[in-house]
C-alpha cells in the first residue's frame, strides 16, 4: 500500500466523526441585540435611575419618621421591594451590555 492509501478503520472513523459533527446542533454566537432587547435596553437606565432616586427618598423618609413604627415598617417593605427590583434590572443590564 502506498502513502495515499488509508485503511478501512481510518475511513470508518472519519465518516463517523463527520456524521456526528453534522448532527450536532450549531451554536450561533449572538453578536447584537434584537429589536425587543434594544427597546428594553433603552428603558433600563432611566428605570434604574428612578429606582436609585426612590431608594434615596425612602432613606430620607425613614429618618424623618424615625419614631413612627407603622410608617417605618411600610417604608422598609417598599425599600426591600425596590432593592430587589433594582438588583434584577442591574443583572439584566449587565447581560444586555455585553451585546451593545
């Protein structure tokens, strides 16, 4: 056999590898935002700024109502809700920022 000849097992392995490669799902790397993601991106920063401002206001109100337990409880609940929402928006902002 000459150098250009390949053995049967090598040919079979090559064909098998080609078949496996052709059946694997192709992974397409995302390069930019979709239309809906772009709209979301455009709204994220203003919303994040609103939440940050509201959290500052809540802290000021908590200082003013330091002796009113009922009011403090309501403000604390709102603060927790706004903080959680802010964290979710920041995570989404980070995810979308990688495509902008």
